[in-house]
C-alpha cells in the first residue's frame, strides 16, 4: 500500500477520533462538570467543524504524516501523547479559558477530561492501524524496495542472515550491484542490476527506498564515495555494524531481530522543524514580496538605466534532489556576459554593470528569488544552487558536493555568509565546507541566525 493512501486513511481516522473526542467532551462537561442539560447549539456544531481541523494541523506540524509506512507502535504512542498534551493546552487557552465557571476546579476537570478522552480515542483508532502496517512489513508484504551494494562473501552472508530471520525486517531486496567486475556471488540469489558506477540510474529506475552497503571496514574511501552518491535525502542508508567507526555526524544503531545495522541519519532537523521551515519560507517570502514592492521598482529602474537588456535574469541551476530549475535575479551583468561559455564572476569583473556591483555587495540582486521560494524551488536558507557545468567539475574533486542537493537550495546560506560568492572551483570547495557543516547541524535556530547575518550584510553592503 502506498504512503499516500496510508496517509489518507490515517488522516480520516484522526479526523473521526478528534470529532468524537470533542463531541463527548462537550457532552460530559455539560452533564457531569457543569451540571447542565446537554443541548446541542451553534457553538457545539461549530466546535465539531473547527476543532478536528485544529487537531489535524497540529499533527501535520508535528510531522505525523511525513512517512506513514515507517510508523511503529512506540513512535505513534509518543507522537500521540505529545500532540495531545500540546493540543489540549492550546484548545484550553483558546476556547475554554474565557468560559464562565463556578470555581477553578472546573478548569482542571475540563483540562483532564479533554486530554483523557482525546488520547484514548486517538490511540483506539491509531493503534490497530499502525499494527496493520507493522504486520504487513513483518510478513514480507509491501516492504521497502532495497538495493544491496556489494557482491562478495560478506554481502552473501548478510543476505542469508536477513532471509533466515523468523520475521521480515521490512526490506524487499530487489537486486544487487557489485564494486568490481569479479564479485558476483550473489547472482545465484538476487538479480544483478549493474556496477556501482551506474548506481544513480539504478536507484531511479527501480525506485529504490533503502540501500544496504556490505563492504569491508577497510574500504574507507570507497565507502565515502558511494554514500555521497546515494545520499540524496530520500533514501535510507544502512551499513553492516563494523562500519560505525567510519562515519561522521549522526548515526542510528538498529538491531532488528538479530541483524545489526548502522543507519545513517545525516539530517539532524526533526520533522516538525522541516515542516515549520517550509511554512516560514512561504509566509516570510510572501510578506517580503509585498513589502519590497517599492524596492523592486527602484532596482528595476537601476537595472534598466545601467545597460540594455531585460530587468530580470533567469538561469538554470541544480536544485533539490538534483532537479534543475530556473533561478531568478535582477540582472547585474551585460547581456553578452557569457558569450564564451559558463564563467564565474570575480570581484572586479568587467562584465558587471555599475548598478550591479552595488546590488551584488548588498545581495539585492537575489530579491526575486522570494518567488522561487514560494513555488518550492528554493528555501530562505540552504546551500546556494550551482550550475550543472560547475557541479560536474566539483564532483570530480569532491564527490560529497552532491550531498548539498539533498535539501532545497537557499537564497542565503552559511557558506554565503561566511565566504561570499565563489570566483573559481577551489573557492566553491572552500564554501562547500560551511554548507556541509550546515547540513549536519541545521535547525530553525541556525536558519534564523543565518538570516540575521544576511540582513546585516545587506545594510552594511559588505558582501563579497
């Protein structure tokens, strides 16, 4: 069953449980706490309409619906408890605090009643649903499409160990890739999908969801290269247990029915922060586009008076998950700036117009990218997107550069704040270190800090 369909079912179940819990709360509160006769009125029916929608918004912000197929009982209990606690307090202060009461004890009883009813009914609907998902995975049905990297004895041993487990760990291994032209011992058990050099195409063709890497612990550089190529942000990567000492960043050990694997978790931002980040991107960008209309007009006139050509400049960049998109800027160069092919700009670049120099120092040329943020191509904060031409050059020197495409590119970034515009591939690699550090530590607090630094650069005009 697809994640989208499971999400739809869970949304429906959550809506039903929220509807019932609020209806029962209203009834019991009237009868047993306030000692009144229960008479449905406009406020009651309004609550049945609005309150379930509020609960669904809380669940959405919490990240409950991000990856329903990976839900398990401990996780759903934790999510339900935290959401119910926060949601109950929110509804209490917004909807119940201004009610006329006989004593403060009524408040405490109402708060406890709402929490109890909601958590019980929520788990009553969610628990069997998540149990069904877990049973499907353990039975070997609807598992995650998994690619096994490696064709040696170690890979064969790992495959046999997984197959001999009494219950499935949720991986549907559809084939393997080898690391050289020799080791293909797994071919008698699994389809051979190709060499590791073709791994990007194989991941896309077979819609791979998880990758298990079976390499010797001494193959440091090869492991690093493979992970950098497959770590796009939407694929789970697991290694055999003796790889732990090779990893940097955050890792998660998973011991499932006797198979000890190390799960790489390169994104430290929780689900609720990722969702909140996207909401803030849209809201703040929309506000900025409205408030900056006078600035847009002034900048448009400056561009038009500086040289012949269009006001805006569009260029193809590589964005989230390696997908190309068109980035928009105020034009800061003469129209024939790249007649000799792709070139990076420098501080004293003669191709830059007079007004362009000022705009680039103050980052004003980036303002049209608020539109890119709203339509989902970019974020306010994230690694700066590059052209495919330069990415291919950088990847030859440092394959980890591909990891920067696992998140939405940003109008500003840690590398942009610390280093500024890059004038050559070597400077791109230096700036990349800051952006990789951002990926390992990104939080909403860090995003806000980067935005504040960017604002200072705009007002000081100190951008490089």
